[in-house]
């Protein structure tokens, strides 16, 4: 068996379930699938703008979580899909980042 870390495939449904399962107790059941997916979409818009999704680029990716959160705060307020609090956005983002950690996507 190889010592290399196995990179699993990203699955939107698994991501959504993982985020829902890992939200703080007081936030469980508070968001629709679309509301969570909207925040996740903003995360990947940020990654795309930063060039993190370029499969041909082998440089190590370092995500500035403060910059990521600020991007999402700004866009979520501008788009006004829902009146998210900063804490709600932070919880959803933390869930998505934790899900990606389980897949070794950015290792």
C-alpha cells in the first residue's frame, strides 16, 4: 500500500451534509440547502479569483481565511440572498474548510 495520502473526490451532497452535521447546535436546521450552497459557491468564486483552482499550477496554496471571510461577507451583503450574521457565515465556511480537510484537497 502506498504511503501517499489518498485524495478523495469532492462531492457537493457530502459537503452539504458535513456542513449541516458540523454547524453549532444553535444553528442546526436554520439554513436551507440553497442557503448553504450559496455560501459554498462564494468560497469557490474566491478560490477561482485567486487562481487556486488552476489544475496546472503546482504551487502550494495558502488560504488567508480572513480575506476569504471578508470576500464572503461583502458578497453576501451585496447579494442579499439572506440576512446572514457574521457568525453564521463563519460557521458555514468552517464546515466547508473542514470537509475539504477530510479530502486532502489542498495538501
